[in-house]
C-alpha cells in the first residue's frame, strides 16, 4: 500500500509536531508555511540574530528534519479550488496541492480594538512589532508603550528591550485580581511565557501596570503620545511607538473554507484532533488559545491520528487536558473588561480597508448587515482585523468566509500550467 | 379590520421599492424579511442599471425603470454610489458589429440615446481593452449603483411614510389574506405581495428557476475602466436557456474596484464557488482586457437569479385574489425595481399603468402554475 500523503499547513509548534509524528509513523509528509522559515509565531526566525537559537525551537526543528518530512516554506494557501485541493501562492506563482490527510495548524493572530488614534502611523500590533523587529526593523532608542492584554505583552516588552528600545510602560487591562489564578500557574511553569528567548532577566526592570488601558493615541502625522487610564485617573505619556494587542484570535478561515464546523470561534475537533470533515485534522491555536505547549501536544496527536496510530497514548491525552486547562485559565485571566469595548468615539475608524467608522456600525444588527450596508470587512483583509473587533464590540458572529483567503492576481484563478502534485516533493 | 392593507414578503430591492410605492399610494404596509434588508440576490448583484432590448417588453420595462432611476439620482444618498458612466456594448467581430447597428436602430426607435464607436474611438474610451475589437455601442445614460444600500434607501423612505419593517421574520405560509411566520404568529391583510426573489418555497408551482452567477471584485484600480463594459456576445450567453455560459462584463465601482462577471448556470442551487466556471469566466474577461490578469482579486461570490422561461418578470395578480407577485427578475432586478414597483402597486390598486403591464402578468405563463 502506498503511504498516506499528509499535508500540514502551518509550521509553528503545532505543525512541526504534527509533521514529525506523521512522518515518523510512515507517512509522506510535506509542511507548508507562508514564512521563509519554520517556527510559527513564537519561534519566528530572527534575521538579525541568526545564532541566538532558542533550544525548544532548535529541538523541534531538528526532530522535524530527522523525521524525513519536507518543509515547503514561502507558500501561502489562498484558496480551495476543489474539496481535495489547495491553491498555494509562492512568490507570485501558484501551485496546487492534493492530500490524503490534511492537518491545519494555522495558529492565531492578534485582536485589535479600536480607540481614537489607533490608526496613526506608529501604532503597531504588539506581536506584529515583535515580528517586524525580528525582520530587521530598528527600535533602538525608541520610546515604546506596550498596551492591551495577554501574556504576549510582557514577552514583547522584554524582547523590544533586548533590542535597545526604552519601554515607557506596559499596561495590562486585566486587574491583578483577575490575573491571580493565571499568575499562579505561571509560577508553576514560568517557562511558558518567556520561551523563545533568554529575556527573563530584562523583564524585572520593565514597569508593568495592571488594570490600566489606553484610551487614545495623539499625534498629527505620526503618534506622539498615548493617553492611559485606570478607570479613576487618566494620564498621558509621550512615546514614539505604541505596541498594542488584545490577546489572540484563532485563524480559522482556511478550516471554514474547507467546510469544517466551528464551535464558537474555534475549529471543532474530536479526541484525535479530527475536524467535522473526515481526513482533515486541526491542531494548535485554531482549536483554542492555550500557548505553545498545547500546540505541540495537539500537533503530535493530530500527526499520529493522520498516520492511523490510534488511539493516542494516554500520556499525550493527559498532557493535552492539562494544557487545555491552562488555556481556560489564560482566557479567564485576560478576558476583556467592558471599558475597553467602549473606547471608540463616533468617528473612530473600525474597518481600515473600507474606512468604516464606529457610528456607521452602531446601527447595524449583525455582521452580514454591517458588511452589506457599510462594506465593513469587505476590503483586502476580508475582515481579518475588523471582524474580531466587531465580534468583541457588538457580539457579532462572523458568518461566511469567502475565497480567496488573501488577495491574488486574477490570473491565479485561471492558471493551471504551474500545477504540481505534492507532497511528492520529498 | 386587519392592521395592514398590504404585506410584502421579502426586503430585497424589489420588495423595498414596492413598499415605498405602496406607502406613497397611501397604503398601510408591513414588509417582512427572513434575513436583513438587501441580503438576498440583491447583495450579490452587480448593480448595472441598463436598458436591454431582448424583447419589446423587456425594452419597455428597462427603459421606464432607468428613467425612474435617473429622476431619483439627485436625491440618492452617497452610499448608493449611483453613477452614470454609460454602457459600452463591445463587438468583437463584424458579425457583432452588425448587431451594434441594429441595436442602435432599436434604441433610437425607443428614444434611447446611443452612439456607435469605431475601433479607434473604442480604444480611446477604454485603452485597456485588447486591440482588434470591431467597435462598440455606447449607451451613455446607463448607470451603476450599489444594490444593498439602494434597497435600504427605499426601505428608509418607506418607513418615514409609516411602513413597518420586520427583519428576521421567516414566512412559512402565505395566501388567502394571511401570512404565517416560522414562529407560529401570523398577519392578516387584504393583500399580499410576494417579492421573495429566487426563492419559491412559499409557492413551489411558480415557473421560476434559479440561475447561478459568479462575480469577482478586485482591489482599487481607479482609471483602469471608465464605462460599464459588456460584450455583445453576452446577449447570446444570457439567452441560452440550458447550457452554462460565461460572458465578459465589468462594472467599475466609485472606489476604483472592478466587479468582474459574469456566469450563468442552471441546476446548481448551492452557494459554493464552481472553480471551473469561475476560471472560464475570468479567462473570458482576460481575453477582452489582458491587464486584468495582474490585478489583485480580493473576493469571489455567487448569487441566484430568478429566471423565467420568457425572461420577463412576474408582476401582478394571481388566481388567489389576495396574492400578488413581483418576482422573476433574472439579471435585471436592480434595474427594474423602480418600474416593477409602480406596475405592482398599480395592479394592486386596479390603476392603469404608464407602460403596458400585460407582458409581465403572471397569468401569461400557465394559469394553473400560479394557483396558490
Ligand atoms: C504575532 C504573534 C506573536 C506571538 N509571540 C509569542 C511569543 O513571543 N511568546 C509566546 O509564548 N507566544 C507567542 N504567541 C502565541 C503563539 O501563537 C502560541 O504560543 C503558539 O506559537 C501557537 O502555535 P501554533 O503552531 O498553533 O501557531 P503559530 O505558531 O501561529 O503557527 C501557525 C503558522 O501557520 C502559518 N499560516 C497560517 N495560515 C496560513 C496559510 N493560509 N498558508 C500558509 N501558512 C499559514 C502562520 O504564518 C504560522 O507560521 C504569538 C502569537 C502571535 C499571533
Ligand atoms: C451575479 C449576479 C449579477 C447581477 N447583476 C445585475 C445587474 O448588473 N443589474 C441588474 O439589474 N440586476 C442584476 N442581477 C439581478 C439582481 O441582483 C436581482 O434581479 C435582484 O436583486 C432581485 O431582487 P429581489 O428583491 O427580487 O430578490 P432578493 O434580493 O433575493 O430579495 C428577496 C428577499 O426575500 C427574502 N425572502 C425569501 N423568502 C422568504 C420567506 N419565506 N420569508 C421571509 N423573507 C423571504 C429573502 O431573504 C430576500 O431578502 C444580478 C444577479 C446576479 C446573481
């Protein structure tokens, strides 16, 4: 019998673990990712410090390579031309991929919430700025405010300091009280937060204010200052950049395009990480925001299941349950306070692609209504940014996902000449 | 006494236009919709307001409706994005050029302005079209608009005149002066106007078939296309009754985005994208305008037209004296909404219409088909 062809989408911790497990168990595996190197968000390669290798990343990537799985980087899945093919864009040309088993490990992205000034140049996503810095964007000497919510803020602040930025402050909207249960679990395993670099030592010197949040950014051409509040008092700090994110939301668009059922905002999976569509598995952040350890164990289970090694070892199941519990504490600790959902003024832009303001959206009844009548979410980002904001702000459930997942040239829908069947790349 | 003189089922552009017309006639109206206003086929359409001369009746209704759009134009809110850029009917060869001339004659007889462009003039008007085309007919008074906002505009005007709107209300039964909702409640009314677009669940015997279409929208490229472009071969495509077909059709939006169409398919009621059809549709477009290849496409979607055998809508009374129709607009419901609304309310009130309403009467098809 011909070994099963397994295609893994996303080369973060979940994808790496899945590909490794499937390949070790006899499958022919190819893993695609839109970045130039494997690692995903947490282990994003740093072009400025190629030798600063994180041991966990190094181990995962070494395991992946010795398993014999193939890495196909620089490829972004943009469409699902038929139920069993994926269309990938690779530096301007297009490739078609088929599979016997598909593992989706597409990770998460940051949530942005609109407030006056959030669209000014100089305002970045927290993880987004971190990624830029790893790509060579200089922050040395820059005064940076880090704001929003989630464990990512501290990791980002520490990272930016390493690169010579001066962190004005880190403001976390969750109160100390709300974060307590989470802090306790961090104390039990501090590595969880700061995996990815040795910046633990820099963290101590960073001001961290809980129960505080940004209410506006000021500046004419670019950001000059940020106004912060703790609900009782309001103050303004000068800065060059604001790195701001309100925790993470799952990348479920590809799963949805493939017809996988969602449960709430997440991809629904069974005990083997299989989605509602037979032969399609999902692991990591799309199934729940629970950090790198959850991503790895889910990935391994998915990889084993795709290789027909079932049931999964109880040791993995136990670890997955433990990490899921960590994820629930995380979600609870960093839940949004009502105040941060009311920061936008009437004129604040919510959808940047189509310039839709808060007041235009206020009168709409749901996401479809808003899309149709204001064109919110109809621009090139397809609602990836404003959709998670309106979900938080108005409680709108995002409805259908439309192809393509990312803008592609019109000819890409026609072109069959560059088709190739993978994962025979090995 | 019932609370309403008229219940309208369906808040697409047709139902909304009817609501406004009925309110203007002094009727007490409730309009009910299972989803959101303009969320049906109206959300999928291209918004080309176009005079078509497929048949004398089609010419009469599109010309009348277009004149109503042009009268309304100054009052339309900015969000409707109404623009009168003019249609270019593009002829690829001499055979199609002969059609250009006969089309011009037909239009002239109907008082519709048009102008024949030779290849050089066509290239000047639309420099990105491929070379070697035979010419075109410019119909300067045709327009384009953004349909969901136009539908909502009609609805808002109607509500200002007292019309009641119920969204998220699915009707499960209608006829004999009564409509019933999925939640069990019902409304009685002397008259019911069914404007449910391509969905005929409420009256399965209606001679309407779903005809699926695909569209793609690009990122913003202001200046690439200046007119509403349609290949003359489109007529051949739109008229085919059976086979799947595609035709080159581009509508520029105010933002510089281009809507690229179009396809026609029977027998596929799903909303899923058919990549084979999509491919041939886009290949056709690229054939006419090679630069489209490199433009960034941001979204593809589908919609269902409500097609009748003679390609004319069903407007007017049925065998059930309480039940009236305003459906079956195929690919012209955006264009025809204002004219159809006048005809429908005329029929309801027993008034004479400004154009001959006979060709659109549901009774023309098959008597028994429109029995409730
Ligand atoms: C911007 C950002 C920064 C983060 N930084 C940290 C950090 O410093 N420390 C920390 O503990 N946690 C961080 N996290 C959280 C991190 O996501 C999780 O801890 C963990 O890495 C999740 O692993 P994963 O494999 O599920 O997803 P990811 O690591 O996100 O991997 C998913 C991969 O799939 C790729 N992908 C997605 N869609 C497609 C597609 N259509 N085609 C091709 N490839 C695709 C993505 O580019 C990505 O490489 C960050 C998250 C984000 C969003
Ligand atoms: C791809 C494509 C391109 C097109 N391009 C153009 C163009 O350029 N120009 C043009 O003039 N036309 C165009 N059309 C046609 C045009 O979009 C339609 O003719 C028009 O939108 C029909 O409007 P409607 O109000 O009849 O139907 P719809 O917009 O479908 O409205 C019917 C409404 O009734 C509601 N409804 C149905 N059943 C029930 C029920 N049981 N209870 C409650 N509510 C119900 C639906 O939810 C819906 O909102 C195009 C169509 C397609 C598909």
